């Protein structure tokens, strides 16, 4: 199970009416509502008892951000109040075409190579905050991600495996995108995960 990681804190800063930078809110973020955020997901893989746990930290449905902002609630579907912000974020899924989400994910160690790939029409900028992860694309390419590495996924399908001894954690900014050309591979199972394609392995992480 993906244990050993407590709920993260969220600190939001704003410009006040005097034009000074201030802290608007500091609170602890609960895990997502897995039934709402990942409908149909396997509880053995996603959730408190699975290999992956998820926190939705912030979001916006229509970029650019309007400023100034009071920073008390994300501007997402349902227009949640500050009191309802966490409930709305826990149930939110992918951002719309002009939206964004900020997410944190922790993975439990696993010896099983992933065989199910997922992907979205979005640009995902991912930072490894701790641990060591193997990232495999649906085409069979793979790379080891070390602490501090940044992965930019341009509407691609892939999967993660925690190859370390303890939990691995990533932070991600997911930005909506519009696909006009080649269709992205759907979330699927693939034999490509069983072995890297010759000449396409990048497991040295560089």
C-alpha cells in the first residue's frame, strides 16, 4: 500500500487591497474522492489500500487567471465557496481545454511492471519530489525518474512503477489541451510493458 505519506498542506498567497502580498489560506488537503475522480478504478491500484494515492491541491477551469484574486477557493465547476473548496477538488477530474489542475501523487513500491497505460489530452508537467520511478510509454520507451527530475507529457499514454524501497511522490501541473491531429492511444493494456523495445530503452535516466 502507498503508505508513509501524510496529507500535504496547501498555502495560497494573494495581493490584498493595499497591494501587499499576503497569505490567504493555509490548510491540509484531503485525498481525492476516488469513486468520483477515478470512476471504475481498481481499488487494489488506486486509493488508500492501493499502489497509488492522490491529492488534488488546486485548480482553475478557464485560463488566464483573473487577478486580483482572494485565493480562497479554486474557480472550477460548481463555483465552490471557500468552505466547499476541498469537497469540489476531491471530486474534480481532468481540467477542461483551458483549465488546469495541481495534483500530488504517491506510489507504493512494486515489483510488478505496469501493463495498463493511461493518458489524457493534456500537458502534464511532473516533478519527482522523492523516490525513484520507472516511467514506461505505451510504445515501449522507458526512463528512470530520480528525485528532482521533471517529466513533460504531451498528451501521451504511459504508466509508473515505483522501483525504490519506500514511497515515491510526484507533484504535477496538468493543463488542458486541444487535439487537432493524430489521435492519442486510448488507455489500454499492452505487451509493450513486458519488455522495452530494442534501441528505445532509456533506463539510465539520462
